[in-house]
């Protein structure tokens, strides 16, 4: 149990109704694997900002890009990505996934090299 002074337990339905910024702080488990996908993002009543400093495979990048393009997601800050291994240093520009290339070029996306944890 936590004190209501600093945080409150809410239902997921409240999150979809009221959220402006979604910051993810979950482990990667079977339950959280690609939890943030198109179906999840469509449930928000208004456009949101997304922050992921959790694990890369919690967010399906193709669905995030789709929702950035249709402005359901206003912007994203990503410290982790679903297809990262230990580093992107060995990837060449012509080998980058199309969605990753979009994230690199998007003005409403901030990427950091997995240092947020």
C-alpha cells in the first residue's frame, strides 16, 4: 500500500480518459510485451505524449509511428526501441528499419541511447 499523498491507484479506463503524458515504467514480461500497440493507443480520448524508459519491446514501434503520423500521439521520448540489441553502432543507414528512420527524422521524437534507466 502506498500513501495517497504522493500517488493514487487508478483504473486503466481513467488513464485512457484523462492522460496527457504516458510514461512507461514496467518490466518486459509476457503481459507487457508490445502492450503499447495500435489498439492500446486508439483507446486514449485525446492525443498524448509517450515516454518509454522501460523496455523496448513494451512499445510496438510500427504502431507508434502510425499514431505519430495521425497525431494520436503528439510526440515521443524513447530511451529504448523494440529492435535494439546492445547498440546501433553497427547499423548502416541503408539497413535501418523504415520506422526507425522515421523516428530519427521526426521533429516530435527524442531518442536517447538507453541511458534513461
